[in-house]
């Protein structure tokens, strides 16, 4: 860890705790903008440690063909019949996603070995619909230089674990099945999204496979009981005051949550 990593991590943790935002220009003037994925991941780990919350899971994505990850520090379980009341304020957007609960730790593969899709499935306890809630500690949000956005946990605010879904729905998404029912997301009764769900890498398992084979984090890696989410089925839905979020995926899953006003 460099001194710049440590300073940036501490500043991002303070911004998280104070619900404040930092500008790229100010960070650049102090020499604190990471110049690589590796330094971004290092600063991310410092920030997570300073915030002091348990790692509840991972947001995994792909940047320029390389798998990257950010820790989920606020994870909520909606295994209730009424809309889930999200306790943490500050959400600016929502992404509906397919996610996984890990049945076992996934250590780095042995030298010369790689995990296959079947290997990864053997480490998955269940498949769920979930909602990633988004916020930023950066004024420029996801337009900031990517290593800095990565240090900011890829814009994660929190994650809501929704109902379990059949693995057949996952495979239909992966195969881009044209008969999949539309995913409908409403905010305060208004339709915010209604279209066929599509994953950025087509297969929601693909980013997890890629990251399991080349992990980069400094926070202990993929652990039993953690949640892994890998990309939005609806893109980022920006919110403009909506607090009652309802998701319907006909015949597959429904979930509802209420955000603080």
C-alpha cells in the first residue's frame, strides 16, 4: 500500500460516513487519483477497512476485458412479504440484478488451473433476484477516471437480496431467450423500466468465473455466505424522488422496497 492509497482510502471512508462528495480535480491536485486497477483496488480496501463494516458480498464487473470487484458493505435480506424498508439514506439510482449466495469459499485456483462454469456452480448455494442501490462519493460519479471509480466501490450504496429464483431463469437470460417475460420496475407507481432483461455479459455467471480465476482484492476474497452480483438487467435507473420501488418479473420473481424520503 502506498501513502496515496492510504490517504485516498481514508478520504473516501470519511465521505461515506459524512454522506459527502469529492471532486476529481481536488483529488488530482493532491496526487490521490489512482493510476491503475491495482491501485484503485488497494485504496478501495483501505476505505472499506476504515468504514469498519463486514464484507457482505461483492459487486463484480468487467472493465476492458478484465474482471474487477468492489465490496458490498450494506447488505439487506428481503425474505419478508411486505416491502423492505431500506434504512440507509442517499440512494440516487437502482439496478435490478441476478445474484448468487456462495455455499463455500472460492479460493484462488491452483497454479495452472482455472475454474469452469460447472466448478463455480458447485460453490453457489442459491440464485436470487436482487436490487443494487447506487450512490457516489465522487461529484463526477461514474464519469470519474475508472481506477478512482473502482476505489469508490463502483458506486455501490447497498444491496438488497430478493427472492430466490429458479436456475432456469438464469439460463434463459444467459442464452438471451426471446421468450423471457419483461422485467418491470416501478417507482411510486410510475413505470421506470419495462423491457426484456439483458445482462452486460449475457451470462450473469461469466464475471464471477472471470474474477474467481484472477482475484485482485485485499479483503479476503470470495467467502461462504457472501452475495455476489455481476451486472444490471435493466441498466442504471436514476431516481428523482421515488421512494417506493417495485419490481415484477412475471412468473419468475417480484420484490418491493421503500427508500428513506
